[in-house]
């Protein structure tokens, strides 16, 4: 039996309409893909901005990247919370010419994982330690485009051991020679972070080297 030409024409027209709709449907699928790429590039770019500002000792630019109630977990697991305390830490770092580098970044949503990293400063130089390296796993968590949490991974075993030895040796010397200084710099065996504390540390390390050169 021969098909009705009108039905055949209607079927062809329907197929054409369906085909014309496909690009729009494909565009809808592409939107979340482009959005995901944009988020990935944005948080990774912000991490790079933070590192560059830090290494340039630009406290204000760094601070602008943090949320109001952000917190930083240092390698020894002490916590710096809120922008005012974070400012004190950043001013400590700036005074000590502190630099760090994050390598092999991986982005998952609003979280950036650091594959490896290292840091150096006049404090590490003054203690005789030099540059220290971190285990993989430093994590930066973003919220609404700002850093909500920065969790530093622990130091590698070698550098952790050296740092503990240095701090212990310094504390024993200061307890005998300068107990007032020890209480200022490490009340309750915890570091005080501020610009003044950083400068006091540099002077204390100079005197320590003069009076009792470290044996490492």
C-alpha cells in the first residue's frame, strides 16, 4: 500500500524541528561544564594571588582574600581565627621575609589541595634550619569566593624533627639566660604572632647565636 504523502511530509517536518532543537539542548548541557571550569580557574587563581601577595609581603591584599571569620591551621595544629588574628600572623610573616610556594594544585569544587609545598623565612634562617618542606595535603577551602579555611599540612619528618630540636634548645637557653624574653615570645610554650614578636625573635636569635652557638 502506498503511504499518504501528507503524512510523510508531516513526519519529515517533525524530524526537522527536533533536529533544530538539539543545539539549544546541547548548550544547556554545556552551561554547567563551563561554570565548573570557571569555578576551578577562579579558586586556583585566587590561591596564586594569595601566594604572590604573601611573598611580596602585601598584608592588605592577602587579608582581602580571607572571609571575615576565616581560620588558619598551622603545621603544629595551632589555630589562628578571625581576620584580626590573621592580620597579626601575616604581619609576623612579612617582618620575617616569609615566603612559601604551593605546587601541584588540584581543585575539587570550592576546595584546593596542594600536592607539595615549602616555606622559608628569616626565622628559619636565624635558627639554622633553612627551608622546610610540607607533607602533601595543604588545603584551602573557599566560601563565596573568599578563603574560609587554610589548613597547612605538617612538616615532613626531617624538618619537623629539626624544628622541634631548635625550639627546645632555644627554650632551654632562654629559660636560664632570658626568662623574661621566653615568656614574651612563647607564653605557655605557644608562639605569639605579631610584627613586634617577629622582630624580638630576630634579636633573640642573634643573641642566642652569640652566647650559645647551636650545634647543628
